[in-house]
C-alpha cells in the first residue's frame, strides 16, 4: 500500500495527479491528511483519512500492481504504482 500511485503511468510525473501513501499520511492532489491503516485480514485495508473512511484493496492490472480506493459513497478509483 505504501508508495506513489497514479491512475495511469503517464501521470506519475505530475504531482497534481499522484497519490502518495505512507505509514502515517495520505497525499493526493496537493492535499494531505493523517492516515490510519487497519489490515482487514482479507487482503483489503480500512483507512481513516481525517474523518473520511476508505477501503483500499490491492489489485493487479495490465500496467502492474495497483490499489482500488473507495472513499465513502464515491465511486472506487484505481491507481497503479509509479516506477521510480
């Protein structure tokens, strides 16, 4: 779960389009919050970012390793690991 992610690999160089997840913070589009991750023991993680509850589920797609992020009632978003 930890690392830098984007909806497509071409966006990895654009700070406004990447999601960065660390052990204690979540940064997307220049906005950040303190993050608390909980392992659900089923491959997914529940996260609390401020007061927003999220579910993060690892996925694998044509471009590699990714995460499906579902925040509240919003439609899930898929992001893929940016290569360094």
